[in-house]
C-alpha cells in the first residue's frame, strides 16, 4: 500500500526564495491552464487535452517574454501543477455524472498568491534524492536540511514540499510498501461510540475523556485574535500577527493529531476488529454544537483507524448512521422512543439497566459484526432483517478493561 511520511525541513534564506519562486510558477501554470479551459468552454470549443495544455503552457510559454521566467524552476514542478488541474477536473466530472460517491465536488478554482498554504511536488523524473548525509536534494533548489524522525521503508516515488500558514516547511514523501505488516491476531473486537463529553466509549466499558484541545487554547487564541484586529491592514505588524495566530492554531492541530495517532494505534494493536458509527459530521457542524464537533476531530480519527486497520491486517467497519444504537436495548433488542441528550442512563422494560454510551457501543459492535458477516446486509436491529439475529455478540460476556483510558491527554 502507499504511505505518506512527512518531515520538517529547514531551508536557508536563499532556498526559501527559490521555493517561493517555484510556488509562484506552479500557481501561474495552474491558473493559466484553468483559464484556457474556461475560455474554450465559453467559446464552445472542445475540451483541451492534457498534452495540448502542457505544450501550450510550458513548452511554448517558456519561449515567450511574458513567461520566460518559467525556465528558472524545475519542469517537473510545472507538469505536476497541470496534473493537479487534470485531477481536479476528473473529480468534478466524476461527481456530476454520479461516478464519484459522496458530496458533490465543485469545479477547480484559481489559486491565489495570498493563500497561506503553498505546495509543489517532485516526482522521480526530477531526480530528487536523499543524500547520505540526510539532506534532501531538489533540482534548482539545493540540499534541504531534514529533521528525520524515522527511516523510510522504501525509496520514495515523489516528494511534496509544503509551506503551511505558520511559515513552516515540510517534505511529504510517498512510498510503496510491499512487506506484510500484519500484527499477531488477538481475540478482542470493539465497538466505539464517539461523543463530546467522552471522545470515545468502548463496548467493554472503557471511556476516553474528550481532550478539547481547542477549548483549552481558547484564551490564548482570543488574545492573539484581538492583537491581530488592532493592527493596520497591509502593515508588517499585521503580517507578524497573522503568523502568530497561525502558529497557535497549528499547535492545537498538531497536538490533536498526535493524540489521535496514539489512541488509534493502541486500539489497532489491542483489537482484531473495530467498528464505528458513520456520523454525519457536516450536518452536526451546522448545529449549536458545531465548535465542539469540529474540535473533536471524529473524521480524522476514524480515517486513522481505517488505514491502520488495512495496514496491520485488522478488520474495520462503519455502521450506518441511521442505525438506532442509542435507543436499542443491547439485551433484548427493543427500540425505545427518542431520548434527550441529557438522559445518560435508562432502564429497559426487560429489566436491563444501560449506560447510554456503553449500550450504544455494544450495539455498534453487534451491528458491525453482523454487517461484516452478511457482507453488505443493511445494518438494522432484530425485527427488520433476519441477519441481525446472526450476530455472535453476547452483551453479558466478560471483557477485560484495557489501557485505552490511560492515554495522556497532554
């Protein structure tokens, strides 16, 4: 499978100028290609092919006085900018024709030089390489100092140089792994109910408190935003204040990502199968809980679980978002009426007493196991499809509480 490894790089002041020039050239080529295709569409002409676009905007453009400075950067950077444009168009066409699942994709937009995030990409054709001294050699840029936190499992097929809003530079390598990294099988399977008070509640009763990184940094962010609002627009002090705000947000995002990586890795190592509920984060982001929902980062966390499960030979399943995991009794299968959010525990007429989140996690595990066994059957409770009764989950079975709750929030 393909993996991406990202490392911090530290270009010299001269290399920062060369990277800024490469960012600008790639952006201009992308915008020229988008403008040319838009003009052809408005004029009723046929779609300009990828090869024709490359010939006009790179090969021929370098010979003109207006675009002669494109020769100052690597040609691979310009080709990859057009490749990004072509990918954006393909995704857009696949979305409007129904071939691409999920939300509708908008047509590509022009890139702005005022964007805080800039990126370029080098492929093997550019002959980039990692030197014996640990530096990254890039054409027409030089040898970049890299802070290596781990070794690459194989030779990278491409590398992207990224400058984020905080002014930091990163090298993102794409590598192909062929060796089997499957972990030894274990006997545990877990269902996870994601929430706001507790970030994750496991079907074995383990609860992981929500770290709320954004809420913790709210006071500092408020002060920095106030300082920014007092700066005169267009001044150098305002630019410095913008970077300070970006660095504070980057620290929050980095801390959240690191914590989610540790938690997801622990869950993958200790469970053979993991099942989560397919939450509609976009819809929840429109409610009064939007700030807390985005601070939780459920989408990135479930994405980590999914790719790590595929990498390490674990099973991963998503339960339908309309599955009534909260209202269904995990003991008898009875579906009760809707409950308010302040109801954290309830009793079923069958005599079972349930913690709201633990009961939902148990139902998610049972639904995920049944869905995995049925290979595509609809995830619904007992009375609707018969497949629900085939789940081999026993809510009363003893499951040892493991060390997930011991992961530090800080």
